[in-house]
């Protein structure tokens, strides 16, 4: 889902078509000879390393969310730390960009076995929003139902804000969203304002009728 949605979003932002900004996942791909940017999973890139160790088709590789430290990502970073100097020696340099919002930079910059020279670090400042974290005292077997109860409680009792919920798959996302939409049906602001206008007009009309009756 992430690879497909990101490729579509970047294509839209850069005014490119889907043949130029493409994606490749395990069972689906829209690659073409015109592809310039490709979004893929770490597993797909590992398969490509097996076929072409130097990844000669690429001039830059970006590994995002590196703080998640999955087995595939760690293996990729280890392989790429060897591929980059080999590409430099052959006069066909490869740029490696490792990105994360919460990564401990020292894990990479201080690891001389991984990168035997100083690597540039770019910090991008961003706006920080206040976040409150709430923990349950108990771990519930039906975590989806507990997430639903927790969201309802936060929505009813705490001030306005956003709630971020992580679940394990797309189906659970749909189930949880459906339950929340049923519990808290969306009402556009203009509907409430228009209904109040209608109620006011009806009240004024009733007042006039009452006044007319009293006068008569």
C-alpha cells in the first residue's frame, strides 16, 4: 500500500505520469522503459541485489523509516555500505540516503565497520506538535475492541485533537473505521448551521402566528 500510494502521490506532485514514477511490489508492478523513479519494498530490492550486486540500474537509493530496523532493512544497509565504495571505484557512484524521523544517528555515524569514513548528516527542522501518550494497565487479547473503546473514550472526554491508531493490517483498519463511523457519524458544519437557521425561522414564524392569534 505504501509503495503504490507514494508513487501516485509523487507522480502527482512532480507532474509525472505513472510510467515515469512507478512502483514494484511482490505481485504487482507498473514499470516501463520510461521509469525514472521507482518505489519498492525492501524485499524487492534484496531480490535485485541477488541478480545485480552493484545495482547498476540506479544512481540513488533512498531507504526510508530506517529506525524500524527490520531484518531486510538491516541486510540492505549492510550490503549497500559495501556496494557504494565499489561503485565509486568503478567511476559510477551510487548515492545512498538513509532517512528517519526518530533514528539514532550514532548507530550509523559511529559504526566504522559499516561506514569507514565520516558520512554527512542532514537535519531537517520541522514543526513539533504536543503529543500525549496513554498506556493501558492490562494487555487485552481483543486489542481491536480495546482500541475502539480507547478511541471513543478519548474522543468523548479529552479536548479536540487527532488520534493515531496502529493496527496490524488493512482489514483491521477497515473494521475499526467502520465501527467508529457508525458510532460517530460525520456531520458537516454547514448542515448544523443550516438546521439552526431553519429552526430559528420556524420559531420566528410560530411567534408571528401566536402574536396574530393574540391580537385577534
